[in-house]
């Protein structure tokens, strides 16, 4: 299950905040509290920023902020919701 419940004791590697936002584990394995925790909302912002900046040609080409692998399209669709 890629979406992981919030844990206010764990710091997100994107926003560096500890709050009640849920985490999301990408298909590459990054994002869970045990492996470079990333809030789902932070991933959404990072993916959108990558598209808006022109770094990638479209949302289907976004990359994991940690390892730069392309996540599964199902992950992208869920995150971008």
C-alpha cells in the first residue's frame, strides 16, 4: 500500500516538517517513513514544479526526488489526484 498514515514524529525529506500529513511510498521504494519519508502533498508539489519548470515534457515523466527514477503511472495518478 503506497499511502502511509501520518506520523508526526517523522520528518519529511522535502519540506523538513513533522506534521499530520500522510506519507507516500513510490514504486522505487522511497517515500515511506523508513526510506526517505515524503509527504504525499510534498510529492505533488515537487512533481508539479518539475513540470512547470520545463524540466520534464509532461506529468508522465516526473521523477523521484531521491533516486530520479520514474514512478509507476499509478503512483503519479494517485499523488496528483
